[in-house]
């Protein structure tokens, strides 16, 4: 069977004004632009195209399909559409919520959907009844947890950590003089990742509390040091008397009712002795010398 091109219908091709009028009731005013042409879709069926001038729909086109009945001389509108062109700005393809999240998007109160077939996990170790075997499995194989990391999950995590900021290719690691493997603050991990990773326990390190690779490093390494510069002596301060006005300061005069302190008395013993001597000279001679009471014979003699 040979496919033949659909012939242009003269009645439908002349219905451009009818198609434009049909857009007046659905399109935002001023968003229907010039007529781009008519496209035959089938027998007695065609599509008129108009430019969409809305700023939010760059590259989109208005489409109005028209048709006529057999042997009819009048076109009728079938439907109107706003369809994207070849250079239209389109929304990204819809992605499910579980696949849309990126690392770091999870906030307080958010809960991730359960993934039954998570390739990063596998079934945990089940209780065997042997006390020794189960005790080892409790620490090594995840006894008590329904699922644990699978080999693929460990490889994915190890690749992400090794290529991240705490791996050997970060800027801080490139400028470090020693690797984390020789640092006293390096805490090795348990399990299969022990051979490559550990945890930094140095509060001065930018990687404190994070997983670091053995060949990572930083300036807070416990065994490295820098040359300590010798202290620079600083002389006595020099006052520029030409730039600063020096003013004499008078000592404050003590108040008359100030209480004499013991240390003041101890500091000026001569002044205290002179004051006591002056008081003694003012007293009568009889009061000044003990045992000089007036005797009877002295009165008779007078």
C-alpha cells in the first residue's frame, strides 16, 4: 500500500479567522500572535497554527483544529490546544518523590519511603542458637537488624567518601604534610571498611567526627610541627614630648577629718613624739612630775 499525501481542503484553509476567534475565549488577552499556517490532518480535517506571545510560553503555539461535513461548505471548530514547538521551554520530566531527593535534602521531621529492594542493603544475620556464633554476629554481621549493608552498598559508600572532601584528593589533604594513617587522633573503623577508612577524633581538625581515608590529611596532625619564631624584644615606650603636652599632676590634699591609719603613725614616729612632748610642756609642774605633792613644811615655811 502506497501512502498518499493529504490534499489541502480549500474550505478549511480559509477558516483562519474562525480559528482565531475561537481562541479569544480561552487565551490570555494579547497572547495570540500571527498566523503560522494551516496543516492538513486528514480528510476534511486541518489544524491552524498561531504564535503564542505569552512570556511564560516561549516557543509554544496555539493550535485550532477545524473540520467540515461531507459536501459541506462551512468549517467548524473541533478543539483548541496550546502545544510546544521544537524550541519550546518545557518542564523537566516528572520524577517520583523517592528518586527526586538528593543527599542533604532530608530535614527535621522528614521520613524517607521504605525501599524493599534497596540494592545497598541485604538481609541481616539470623539467630542460630549458638551463643558464641551469635555473639560474634552481634558486632560483625548486624544481629538484631533486619537488613545490613550489602557489598554494593559498601562499595558505593566507600567510593563516595574516598572521592569527597575527606579523601586524598581534597585541597586540605593535598597541602597536608602527613597522612591520617600516622595521626594519633585517627580511630580505625570496624568491619570491611577498616582497611581504607577511619574516624577523626581531633577537635582542631576540619574533619573532626567524620569518616576520613587513610591517605587523607590536614594541618592538625598529631606528629607534625612548625618552627616557632623567637620572641621579638620590645623596648621601653618613648614619649614624643613635641607631639604630647606634659602637665604636672598635684598630689591630692588629705581631708582634715581623715582617720590616721596605723601605717601612717609607723611611718612618722618623730612627728608623734614631738606632739606628745608639746602637750607635756603645757601641763603644771606638779602634774608633770609624779610624787611632787605639796608637803606641810613647805606651807609653814611660807
